[in-house]
C-alpha cells in the first residue's frame, strides 16, 4: 500500500505580499542550527527587532512554535502531533503531511475577524489566539476525528506586531498543545484590522467518521455540556464593569472554548452516533442544518435543555436562559443523534462532559419545540448568521 502524503500549500497565487518561508524547517534536526543562524543573521541585516516588518512577524511566530513536539493534554488523545505526521513543517513553500494507513483525512477552515468575531478593546490577544484554533478544531471533533496540524493566515496592523502578537501566539500555542495540533505553516500580511484564517488537518479511521446526514426517524437527539454559556459570556463582556475580571468563570466558555474531542471520537469509534455536528451558530440554526442534511425533522423539549441559570446582565436586566440555549452561538458543544437500540451505550457523562437527551428525530421535515405544558411551535433559525442584517 502506498503511503498517503498530502502537500499542503503555505502560500497561494494572488496574495498581496510575497514573503520568505515562514521560520525554519524545525521538524528537521539536521542543519537546524545552521538554518537558525543564517535566519537570525539575515534579520539583523534587515533591521533591529523594533522594526515592524514581515520578517519580524514571521520570526516571532517561528520562535513561539520552534523545535517542540506538541502532545495533547486531553484524556484519551495523547498521540504526538509533530514529527510523526509532519514530514516537512514550517520553513518551506509547502508542508508535507503523512497520514496513517486506513485513515481518512479531514480538512476544515475557519475565519476569525476583528469586529465580527472579536473586539480588540474587549477580547485579550491571548483569548483571540486560543479561540481562533478552538473554533476550527471543533469541526474536527464534530466528525469524530483527531486534529493533527494547522495552517495560520494572519493579517494585522503594524502597531500590533509586538506585544499583542506575542500574547496572541501564547494563547495559540497553549491551544495547539491542548488539542495536540502542530503549526505546519501559513502566511502573513499587513492590514488595518486583524484577520485570521485557520485551516486544520485531522484524521479519522475509515468508516468511523460521523456525518450530518445519518439521522433517522426515531433516533434520540442529544447535546453535550450546557447551552447558552458562551452567549451569556459575550453579553457580560459587552457590559463589562470594573468588578468583572477576565478570569471570571462565566466568561471562560466565550473566551476559551473547549472542543469536545474526546466525546466526538468516542461516538465515532463506538459507532453510537448516527449523525453529528458542532453547535457554533446556536441550536435553532444548527439543528435545522442537521435535519436538512438527513432529510428529517425534529421535536425537542424546552424543559430538557441544559440551560444557564437566570442572571442579570448590566442594563439589559435579566436574560432568558431558554433564548440563550436556543439561539446563542459559540458554545462549540456537540449535537448528535443516537438510534434507540444504542442509547443504552451512552453514559450520562464522558470525560467530565454531561450528555443530555433533548428530543427525537421525526419523519415530518420540520423542527418544533414543545414547552413544559406541551405547547408546540415551529423553532425558527435565529442563531448567528453573518449575512443577516441586524434590526
């Protein structure tokens, strides 16, 4: 059998500005010191460390990730992400990825844009670094796969190419270590606002992937974790007062989401889930997408949803936990369906994450919600939509 190798482009045609290779080939021990010395010598000729040019930015990225193999801290995912999968990493025009035999390769990408997904005056650079990778890794978890490496495309203003960039890279590196996902390359350029695009490459054993399209009438519908916490965190952050610390537990899910990698992989390996996706835009929008992919409908019960407690948020007064659970985005929990004969295999918690049944898949291709006194209504998709005009 031929070994499966993917050539991952670091730069494509039509980019605004061409650059030298990103950092050095740090996955190759031989010649590393020579490459590093030549690189640093070149940078000294180009100018001082205070000069904000592209080489300055690339050098900071290289130093943040250079020479260290990353291992996942997550239970059950302790596979090394580095030399075992990256034949050629940072330091060339493209990266080389060597997949395992019998595995499917999984690809996903995600934008993270200033003004749309984060606010520079509200979100710390460290949290931006963590979250830009966590969002994309959540898509890997949603098909039951394991992340292996990622590409980073970064545009930022010159004035942020110092301490802000260092803090961003610190958060990104912690996330990469947590998820066992190595930086393979990317591209940089200058722009007035921060634009981030992350592409993640993962693997899943052939036949163990979980798609959106497998739900069947009669299957039970489940969600992981608690819904609405991230939206609550965003509202608290927008109304942030002097007494609210950035370490506040209620902000954590919004600032530092945890993709459900262990749960996603378990559901795929055990062939328990018939369909699955992550909750990034809100239950009301994402459940409809899963149903459309599977050509089915769904009925969920609002009194079964794992919601946050009632809380007052600044000038807005008390927020509605049900609205947060139905329409709030950024939770990055898993939404999945399970055939009735396999429901007994599902534990109430897995790796500390709660699993809650919330409804059932139906033949009628409509999504409805039933309240605590058995009143039924159509659940309209009111989650996050970047193209929806705000009223």
